[in-house]
C-alpha cells in the first residue's frame, strides 16, 4: 500500500482551544452586532476567519528571531531577507513593509493617479481599496468560468486575455499605470492562475508597454497547483516554478502573513531600479527606512526562513491537502461548495444554502452567523457586504456571489478539527430552511465596510 501524505512537522508547543455553549455564542454574536470581526478570539472555538498571519511558525523561525539584528540601517536581518527574496523570487530590488496592504500603498503611491484604470484578475479587497481610495478604477478581467461553482477547470483564477486586451487597446497608455494579477485569485475562491496565462499577460504587457505586477500573497500555493495541474510542470520543483512565475513580472507585492508563514510582514519587489528608487521615497514616508520598512530585525529573519519553508513541496502538499480534506467532507454531506477546492480555503455557496434569503439581507453573513452559533466557528463573508457600495452611485454593489469562506490557518489545526467543522456545517444545513430573514445595516464605514459594519436581525 502506498504510504499516505503526512504533515512534514510535529508539534512542540500547543495553545488552548476555547469551547462555549450555544447560549453564550448567541449572546456574544448579538453583542458583536453580527460582525465576525467584533468577536473576541476566546469566544471562538475554531478560527477560520482568515489564513492571514494566523499560521504557526517553526522552531527554526523562532530561533531565527533570536538572531534578529535591530540596527536601524543595514541590519544583517535585512540582508538575510534580501538574499531570501532574491533567491526565491529573482527580484533584486525590494522594500520591506509592515504587511501586504502597506506594500500596495508604497507601490500605488509611486504609480497611480486619479482616473487611472488597473486591470487584472479579481483584485483583493485591500488592493481594490487602495486603488479606489486614489479615485482610480480596478477592472476585473477574470475568466467568466470563475463564477461557475462546479466547473472543474483547473485554473479558474486566470485572466481572460481577450477582456484584458480590450481594456489595454481601448484606453490611452497613460491611463493604465500597471496590470495587477493576484496569485492565487482569492476573491474567485483561492483559484490558481496558470503559467500559460501569466505568459499571455506578459506578452500583452509588452505589446502595450504596461508594467505587470503580481499580488503574490499565495504564490507558493499557486506554484503547487501549476506543478499538479499544468502540463510540463510535473517534474519541476516548486522553487523552479516560482522563479519562472516571477520572471514574467516587473515586480510583486507580498503579504508575508500568507505563504511566508509569519504573523506580520510584507514587501514590495521590483525589477527596475528607477521604480524601486521612486518607491523608496514612499517607503520612508509611510513605513520606515528602506532596510526595515515597518519590520523588526527579528521579524525579517523569521520571514526569510518562512520563505524557504513555505515553498517546500511536502509542506504545500499537506497544507493544500488539508483544505481538500475539509472540502471533500463537506461536499460528501451535500454542502454546496466551490470546486475545484481553493488552496487556502473552502467556499460555501450561501445562495444555494439559504435560497430563501435575498441578497439585500446578506445571505452569506447569515450563514457565517449560523455556523458560529452552531459550533463556535468563525468564517468570513465574501458577498454583498464585502463588495461595498459603488464609489460613485453609493448603491450596494452586488458581486453576484454570496460566499462563506472557511480559511485554514497554516500548520495550526488537525484533521480532527476539520471533522468538527464539517459536522457543524452539516448540522446547520439540516435546519437551514427554518432561517427566515437576514440582516439590515445599522452602521457602516465609507470604504472596506465589512471590517466594522454593524448589523441587526430583520
Ligand atoms: C492578505 C492579502 C493582501 C493584503 O495583505 P495584508 O498583509 O493583509 O495587508 C493583499 N492581497 C492578497 C491577495 C492578500 O491575500
């Protein structure tokens, strides 16, 4: 018999998991105004709100922290990180930032102006926020197939090259400062982008003379999918695939809280020295001097180590394998989940789960709340709340999808925890038809409202 895949690590330190009663959870979620971000972590049993910064660091990362060099300028930790970034991504110029959105802030400060268009696949919420905050417009050119829940296409994160070319062709060059492609495509369900697609984007970028950046939070998971699904890459290592991926881009933004398995950190990297110099000025204003940019020396050391661990094939196989394990359990008990399963999360189709709740009553949020009350599991809404209002008309923007995202932290939970989650969701599905109404917004912020929105039951 073939030996099964195992986690390529064992556990050295553990942390308490909090349990609670249904009555307690009903009270806590009401007091939280039905917003998952307002819950305290000790009110949550299994926290699947996000896989961002929630991973478990290794003993090697912790020991690298002890060697952190806290010099203001030219710290050895900076050079450790610079070497790791160059070895893994191939980019020679980089700036550390305190997290991914800070990298976006630095990059967009150097590139964007009012009225610009930024085409790509689905922009991540903070990316969209940074673009719209500058009165520029993100243009989502994701393939149409991405919205089909069950189409088995292996690369549903791809850019539709025809849609992209129409934007590039139909607008003056000065209005398009860059193309941004997110790997994996989180908003479309953690779906990967193929190497062939990246190559196609590169040729369009060359044809129209537009810089091409990768929003790379989950670049290693994307590379794992290329290795497992794209012809010609079966025999290549993750590192080789990653180097090839980045070789087609002019630069990258990185939230290290994802595939670099640290709790805080990010960076922005460039091929072009001139753009790097321009961005450096913004890094100093917003983040810190260019050799630390919002990160401690110890954190840069842990990040350097995390980049190597996060690009190991064995690690990625067990990580993505655990997500798939949860996905299969839910699918087999009849839960409508997005397929193929994403790299970092399982997405439930709330429209099918709760067909009686109209979009205006936020069905995905209703389902998040039901799953919390059932099992103390915290998930995230990816639907009408997250889609925000249109910046011009102020109307609710429908993304057409109402998803509940169960994001799995890296190296944190066991498969037993996944069984618990699958059972809780199944229990919710058994009484789903008794949920009659959704929510109404009591208070919301003008941008990125889902973080702070307050709701009440209708
Ligand atoms: C998390 C994330 C960001 C933002 O990074 P933060 O570290 O949360 O600021 C940007 N893009 C993608 C694709 C992400 O997943």
